[in-house]
């Protein structure tokens, strides 16, 4: 069994739920903000990710964002007035400071699927605050899901307007997160193409990044997410140390 000595708890931050991991021995000045996927599953009680958080001494906050896509656009399912990214910066970031005395750039971003692209959204829009980001199976081309009766349809009037908000179009050629890492299983039918396109754009712009678009471990599934947990948290811990 994985070595998990810390404790998961559920808290309320500015009226919204979040899961919090408190390792037995925290590493000073560093923590993780994790953004969940469209299935709404956080890292709470996940033995693989919990063990990695514990190994690196990283506290973590996993806010519940509903199916909001973690963008700067209001999602009624999440909040009728406050955009998800604004919520993270206004309320979640101060929580890190109050709880563990951790502030940007000491907060590493981690996300899976919808949350993977959300972590990239936050890092690309505010790279000096969040220079360290790791995304597992990021749902880069989320505009492809527009028109399926999801909250995405309320957020964006057209598929093209959704595309304009995707992470690939948020990269600034002169201002980008210094430490970015993302992975996607080639058997991930929905999201592999977008991850591949993101890698090509970053390369063409000369923006440094690390990616693994070759490892197969179960497609878009928790088998794959868990398989990549160690590498993701190793990257975050090592880069936050710099």
C-alpha cells in the first residue's frame, strides 16, 4: 500500500467546497493547487496521488469547480457572477497563504483532463504568479464539446467563441510559465490531437516545455492518470525547489 501519513479534509472557501491534503511533514514554501476534470473527481483519498504528495511534503487544495472548464468566463453551474479563474486567484490563493504561509510563485499547478487545460489556462494567463504547471491529459480542444447540451453551451454562444478561449490561443510569445510539463496517452481519442497541436505550437514559438505524448497506459482513464502521478508531482516538487 502507498505510504499515506497525511490527512484529507473538506473545507469551505468563499462559500464553495474544496478538498485539502495536509501532509505529515510539509516542505516550507511549497504547495499544490489541483484542478479536477469534467467528471468532478478530485484527488481526495486517491492513494497514488496522496502518496506522492506525502513523499514530497506538498500540501494540496482541490477546489470543486463543477463543469466550469476553469476559464475566465462565468459558468452558471459554478457561480452566476464569478469566473472560475477569478475565484482561484481571489479566494484559493489567499487560502494557501493563511493555511501554510505559501504564496505565488510557490504554488505549483496540477490538473487532469478539463483541469489539465485549466491549470495551463491559469499558468499561461499569469505565468509570473504560476511558473510551474503540470497537466495530465489536458482537454485542450474543449470547443469540440460545444453543442452537446453541457454548461459549455451557456458559457460560449458558438463553438468558435469557445475555441478562442482555448489554451493554445493564450500563449504569449514573450511571457510564459518557465516550467511546464504535460502528457497525453496516444489512445486518448478526445484530447490527444489537441495536446499534440499544443506541443507543436510551443515548439514553433521557441517556448521551452516538457511533454510525453508516447506513453500508453489506458487512454483517458484513471489508470493513465495514476500512472503519471509520480512524474507529475516529481516535476512540480523539483521545479518549485528552483
